[in-house]
C-alpha cells in the first residue's frame, strides 16, 4: 500500500477512501491515520522525497517532513509496538492491583 506518492510534480497521500489527495490538504486526522497504517500494515510504501520532482515549495516542505517521519517510524515499527505493549501491560497490572485492593 503506497501511503505517499509524487505524481505530476505534486505530492500526494493516501486518502481515507483510498484516493490520492494533495499533500497540502493533509489534516491532523489524516496524519494520525497514516501513522496507524505505518504501524499496522506490513506492506506500506512511500515514494522517496525528490526536490526536483516537486516544484511547489509547500509540497516540498510538507512531503519531506511527512516522508522522513513515516520512514523513520516504519523502520522502528517493531520497537514502537513492543514499547507500547509493555506500557499497556504495566498500566494494566497497576489497574488490576488497585482493583484487587478494593475488592
């Protein structure tokens, strides 16, 4: 699944319904969805950032930053998931111990 693409000299991201959306229309919710897909899907892809392919400076800035963060996150995906699960287990153990004290 390709989350970020460069096409016709414009940056795009994968929209909610699977369509390409211009990168400059990216919202916070879209960004969170891309993070979730990066962490949960095994076959995510991104077109590499290429300044020459993006003449629009706004597209350059947004695409470059989103691309860098997504590729970094994808590279550390298993580490991030392990850390999240460990934090959840610690909080769950604390919750269980408090509920056992009340009962």
